[in-house]
C-alpha cells in the first residue's frame, strides 16, 4: 500500500486509504442524525412510562405488551396493513400499463413529458397532494359539486374522511414510485424478447403476461415493496384525508410522542412500525435472491 | 363474431393506453384541482365558480404564517443543500472509486436515511435532541439548527446517489493518471474530477433542495414557533379549512418544485435518480 505512488500500474489501494477521511463527515451526520436517535428510541421503547418525567427509567416490555394485548391497537395495525395492501394492489394494476407505455414510447419528447409527469408529483410532498384531494373529495368539493351540478346526484355523498378516500389519496402518492420502479425494468428488458414472442405467433396479451411480466418480476417485487412500506408509514394522507376517526399507525406515533407525551409507548409504536418494514424488506429480498439469484 | 377492437391483436394497445391514462389521471388530479381552485372567485369552493381571480395569491402572501413558512422552507432548503453537498460529494468520490473493506456497510449507512421511515426517524431525532437539552441545557429541538441537521440528513442519500451515478462508467484512472503526471490533488479535482461530476452535483443540489422543501414527516417533530416550514403550515391550515387561499399557497409550491425538476432533468436524466 505504501508503494502506490511508485507503482502506477496498480494505482487504487493507497489513494483510497488516504481518501478514507472524506467519508467521515457524512458518516458523522448519519451517526448523529439517525443511528444515535434510533438507539435512544430502542431504549425508550423498553422504558417505564413516568408522566412528567423525561429521564429514562426501568426496563420493561410492558409497552409492547400493551400494544399486542389491546384490540384497539391491533385493530389499527390491521387497518394499516389492509390499507397498505389494497393500495399496493391497485398501484400495481395501474402502474403496469403506465410504466409499460412510458418505456415503449418512441418519441423522446413525449417520453420526457411522461417521466416528468411522474416524477414531479412524486416529489411534490404529501401536504400539497392531500390538499388537492380534500378539494376534490370534500362534501362540497369539486367531485360532489360537479355531480350535483350535472344532476347525477341530488345530495353530496360523503367521500372525504372515509377509508376509501385514504386509499385513493395514498394511491396517488404511491403510484409514481411504482411507475418509476417498473419503467426502469421495462426499459432494461428491451423489446427483443417481445418481438420474438410476437413473431412466433403469440398475441400481445400473451406476450405481455408470459414474457414481459415474468422478466420484470424482480422490479415488480421491489416496486410493490416500496409502495407497501411507504403506505404503512404514511402520515399526512391518513391525518388529513382520513380525519380523526380513521386511525393508522404513522399518526399514532406522532400523537403518542407529541400530544400524549408518552415517549416509551411512542417509541415502541415506532419500532413495531419499523419492524414490519424491515421484516418485509428482508423477507422479500431473500425470496428474490432465492428465485432470481443475487440482484 | 366479436368486434375487431376486442380481438387480442387489436385490444392490447388501447387497453394499455387506457390504463396509462387512468394512472396519470389519479396522479395528476390533485395537482390540477389545486391549481384550478386557486383561481376560483369564491370564498368557499363550489362548482361552477362565480368567476376567476388572482386575489388569493395576494391574500396568501399577506398572511404572515404563509410568508414566514415559505421563507423558512427556502432557507432550510438552501442550508440542507449546502451541507449535503459538502459532506456528500467527498463521500461519493470515495464510494465511486471502488472497493475497500467495509464499503458495503458504509454505503448502507449512508443510504439508511432513505429506508428508515420519516415518522420513526423524526420521533427518534426529536427525543435525542430533548435528551441533549436536558443534559447540556442547549436547545436544538424546535430551532432552525435541528431542522437543518434533519434536512441535511434526508438530502444526503440523494446527493450521494446522483453524484455517484455521474461517476459510474468514468475511468477512475483518469485522476490517477493526472496525479502521477505531477498534478496537485486540488488541480486534479478542479480540472479532471469536477467536470465529470458537475451534472451530478447540480442535480444533487436541486434534488436536495426539493426533498428538503417538501419534507413533512421528519419536520413534524422539529418545528417550533418562528421556525415552521411551509408544508407544516399547509397541513395545520388544512385541518381547519380548505379554501382557495390554501390552493394558491399550494400552487406556488407546485410551480417551484416543477420548475426545479424540469431544470434538473436538463442536467441529469431524472430516472437515473431512482
């Protein structure tokens, strides 16, 4: 390693050892901003709750026991998972054709427009998109007003503050992630396999479902996983579109930490949330590796 | 006989196009609704509108909380961008150069802010800051500093990803060659490395700004009086009323973000960021 400058034929090693300090600032940021906080959160999740006391005391599993012993919280977890699952399924249904069309568009200008139309909403922030759905779905919102104005409804129907509205709002939030994930795999597959299938007499549907989709399976998996994880952790959409009575896990963490000020319980909720996320990520990447080899 | 458009040969393309149209309708509907409503000449949203006006933009700008939120978010975005570039670009240079022991671990650590859910990370960071305050008496939670650290952190993985992507496929021996020919490290950076990573850095900067500007979950725990970001102001307002004023505010955010991303796309194919 020390002879690097004298041996340009094998340049790498020494330069890198010397360059290692360049990693330090970024690692320090992650350490202070994420790792230490998570360690503290883990500690809090097994601490005794003492009202009006920030010091950590005790070592107990009662926060977790409270969660898994109370049907109220289990119901919230079940609802969160159900909402996430429905959203993921619908996102896949809508995302497949959208991503396929984008990746097979031949005019570069149109392709850029479609990609921007996907990425701009993706990075628009949840507050703004929730605002849009509130304007559309409220009792006197655009959808109801147009339906009543057009004579299709005599009275507005309640859409906002229902589970359906939350699912609709989340789909709009998650769909761009699904489209981007799928679009990149479809781009990678290319059209040769499809052309081969078509030239051998398969019709376009058979080609799509028997050739393209199986080839895209790893991307479909990771797109679904991403959607599911984001849905489980959603905050703004359930709070604003679901209203106070439609409770999900993300808002509960905030409520316990900031409004109820029960940090140990908030911490255990957060860890359950993250546990669900991590277990799913691990399981699916193991399944993927088993089926498709290292990715 | 069934009609021709139902045959498997003919129905595929229209069906795909229809699915694609439905998907984009879902994604774009809320944004279109906001922009449309922001011009309504009614205090309460109703259809059809009485007329169209620009008055809500002026009204929103006259409300201190929106103006303050906007300014805070701009400042925060600028600081987060700067910090994430300052710490992220050097890290990307090391990561892109190749293998070393522990590279995988380092990379996963630096990408972790993307994986840990915002609400979990936000709660955890908030608790750490409060503990820190209890121990030292220095307040960081609910101040600009706390927000700036959190936002730099969420911007970091994107900066690293974009800068690293711009280095992929570039011969790492270019810099080595310049070094062996006697160029000083700073000259090598300026004349060899910088031209290569510039698109990635510009895209990384714009992306970081956008990520910081729109963040809600992470900031939720960290905002305080005088340091409330625009998305939080929007959410707080929405819990009480949905009207053309908030539509005007949201439209400003939509236009700002859209402009940022259109510019980014000129430097860097956006799909490479994901």
